[in-house]
C-alpha cells in the first residue's frame, strides 16, 4: 500500500460519510413540506414492497402540503394505511382521487427535538470520520513495517488528520444549515 492509495481510500470513506449525513438530514422535516418525508414509507404494489413514489405521483403544491396521486385508485387505502403505520407524524386525508398530507406547524419543543436528532446524526458522522482516520493511520503503520519510510508514514498520518479536519468542518456547515432551517419559523 502506498501513501496515495491509503489517502484515496480515506477520502472516499469520508466523502461517503458526509453524503450519508446529507441524506439522513433530508429525512428530518423542518416544517416545510418535502417529498423526502415519505422516503421510508413502503406500500404493497403488485406483490412487492415499493416506496410511495413508486406507486403514485408525489408532489408539493405549496409549503405546507404534500399531494399523493396513486396511479391505481385502489391503492388509496393501502397508501393511507402505510403512511399511518410509518409514524412520520402526518395524518392523511383523501377525496377518493388523491391523498393530502398537511404539515402541522412545529412547536418550539418539537423543533428542539429535531435539532437534537440532527446533532445526533452529525455526531454519528463525526465518529465515522474518526474511524476512517484511525484506519488510515493504522494502514500507514502497517506500511511502515513493510518498508515505507518513517517520515512518509508520519506525513501520511498528518494528511489524514487534515482530511478529518476538512470533512469535520463540512459536517459542521451542513448541521448549522439544517439547524437554521429547523429553527426558522
């Protein structure tokens, strides 16, 4: 293993961590309607489990409403039940053609809960970054035993630390933006 391959692997792991955090934070609703709220909701559609967006058209006509139009009218009850069972905190209402989800205004207490959850996700991401750095440093130590010069291994460890700092800063920026989004009334 050479320095560049170890650092490339570390960069890849750290970028995947940041991307995953981004995805997880999309699932935390901030009082604005977003189709991402339904990401984890699965419905039975022709014998297989699919996300709601796979069985219906999901749109956001305004900031407080999500509109779901099933491609098959018989699915309205199935989608409604899946939304209720998923515990996303929204109550569906239908008019026989489509399902509406109205986003309730968030209370101050609920906003604080969501911020706490976002911080938890960010902390999990930071742990993942530190694990990637630790693995890189272990790989440099192993490579040093196999003949890599000591100063090159030490330099690689320092570069892994700089990478950790860079990606930690990205996580802090993403978290700050999400907190601001959640706390904005």
